[in-house]
C-alpha cells in the first residue's frame, strides 16, 4: 500500500502547530492514537526521532525542526500550485503575528483594519511582547524584531530602519547637566532594556569609529515604552526610536542629547518567518508585502 506522504506531512505539521496529538487529531478528524501511530511510522521511515515526548509537552528535535521547516515549504508550494491551477489564488487562513510592543502600538494596530479589509479571508491574531520568542514554541507565523539579527534558521525581510536618539526630560538635564560627550554618560543615570543584546552599551560615532558606551544602569525594563515613561518622569537617559518619542520631543516632555554622535544611529526592523528560501504560505507573503509597502520608519514616523 502506497504511503500518503502529503497526508502524513499535513498531520505532522498540525501536531507542531497545535502542540499536541489530541489537538491535531481533532483537526483532522482522527483519534489521538491514530496520530501517534502515524508519527511513529513517519519517524521509522525517516530513521530519526522528530519529537522529544513528555507527559506535558512535545518538543521538536533538531531533525524534527528541519523536517518541519522544509515541510511547510513543500505544502506551501503544493497549495500555491493548486490555487493557481484553479484560478483561486486568494490568501486565506489564520495568521499569528508576534511584534514588539512599540512597533505594534505605532504601526501594526493602525494597519490591521486596512489589511483585514484587503484580505477578508485571513483571520489575524496579534501578540505584542518585547521578549524574543521562539516561533516554533509560540506557533507564530511572523515575528517583527528590531536590532541586529542573530544566526538563525529563520528567514527575514527588512521592513525598514528606525532612527535612534538619546533622550531625557528637560527637568532631569537641568538637575544633572546635559552631556556634551558620550563619555559624560558615566556621570548619569542610564535606562536600559533588561534582555540580552548582541552588544552592550549604546553606539556612538567618535572620531569616525563606532564606539559602544554605557553599561547596565540603575533602572531597567523589559520594553522601550516603559523606559520612555521613566525618562518622562525624570529617571534618566534612554536610547529610543524617534518614532516612539517624536510627540514627546515636540511637546517638550523629552529632548535629544549627543546628536552629533548619534546622527547615523539606526536599528533595522525585520519580519521573520519560518521556512527555507522563498517558501511561505500565501497569507504570510501577503502580510509581509503589506508591511513593506505601508510602514515608513523615518523621522516623520509615517505610515500610509
């Protein structure tokens, strides 16, 4: 009897997305034991364990993660071919988006109703957090991330580049003095994010070279929005994206410092997705294309 490999692949991918055999079984109108046997047959044929099983959780092995990433690309190609052949290549399905809090508030939330009106067959789920998430664990289709990209099996498409600045409240600067040189930051209270970054300190151009200055300060927070509010309350200096603090600067709550040393300070923002090469579902491709077209990460903080 010939094996239905596409059917097996669909069940395997559903197990990964739902996180359990029982959920995948309900999705495919199967019993949990039938799903378990199917996965066991698949592992036997491949000669590799795909999951580490426990009573509480299924965790993909490295071989399982590779098979999942290649598998979603294969199924995406099959679905695209079927849709194209039937002249019904309309993006549809459920899309789970993970983004940092500030990008979500400033750009994502205002744009979601527009996207929904363009693609009514796509249902959207949004999770906002500044914690770097594991896309497999959270079953996210797209993750929007700021800053340097680490080596990863994830694919990325650049959305834009955000201008960065060092800011503080006028009251804080009146009390502690305005730094004239990056090395003056040693005398100031610095507000930092408390998650690990690839480099420590803030980047400055000094004598034509990039120098990172400033270690952990007296106050830290998990997200940039909290640091912005702390700066407004005169707690210290913080490095912020201009689109986040533009209104605060215009209304006098914050002001920039060390501008001559931060003129080229920018952070790239990428949309991350699973898969190899250009393989991705139509709904994922549609949303990333939409972000690239509509988001404008410049000093005017525009989206259109």
